[in-house]
């Protein structure tokens, strides 16, 4: 049974929305909609919203199918603005264009145990000259766990217009602040294979 985390102290910093990336093709799970696969008795998207909601001002969900089902969770649902499957960056683009906040915290839907202090630690490391802060585990970037300044949407649009698709490559073009989360490495475990999910979804 999913337990909702306690609300954290109010954030004294910049307004921040959260974006859950749930618009993928689900190739590793036979083309299923990953957000609705179950782990520990709850859908992955429910785990993600429960952990992200207390960390941000507003939750946004990037999805390209099951739209009515996602909408019933009570959060805005954003579809990719580009034709064809352009990967997670298309979802990030939609989020950056939709947010009313100064910062956008991005997480994937298939890592349901991500830290409850994710936003706090990323924002604490972000300097005025940084475009983004991103999680690093044992020296390796985890590019879909990123805190982005909204002005990066211009660079992202240019990157996508030029045919770019890789999250890491786009982040590498920014002024980037890696933030070490090796002390919580297990919190970022992916649940994107059938054997890592509840048996009923395999």
C-alpha cells in the first residue's frame, strides 16, 4: 500500500513545478503504458505523484496515451508538441512551455522511490550561473532527474529542431551542475522491466 510522504517545510526559494515523464513508448515492457504498471500494489504514476507533490508547487504529467486516465489523477496532462516519438526531451519541452514557475523538476515515472529531498538538494546546489542541476550517481549523470531553469526552453527548442534527441547531449550543452546522490543510489532504481514489477503486470 502506498504511503504518502509528509509535507516538507515550505520552500523559501524560486517557484518550482514538477514534471513526471510518462510519455515513453514502453519498449522494455512490451509497449505497455509504463505509468500504469504496478509496483508494490500501486501504479508507478501514483508512486511518482505522491513523492513529487510535496516537493513542488504544481505537478505536471507528460503523457501521449491513456490521457483521460492520467487526467483523473487531478494534475495537468501535457502531450508532446511534436509529431512522431521524439523521446523524453519532447515531454520536457512541453513542460518548460507550460510551467508558470522559474524552475522545472523533471523525474521519470519508472523510478518510483526517488528521494523526497530531490528538489531541496538540487536547488541548493544550483548557482546563479547554472542552467540546470542534475543527479549524479557514482560519477555518472542521471539526466532524466534534472532541475531546469525555464529559460532553457529556447535552447531545447533549437536542439530538437536540429534533430537532437538525447537528453544527456542536450544537458551537456548547458551550464550544468552535477549533484551527487550516491548516498541514496538505491532510490533511483528503475522499474522498467517486467521482472522488476508486480507479477500481475509481467
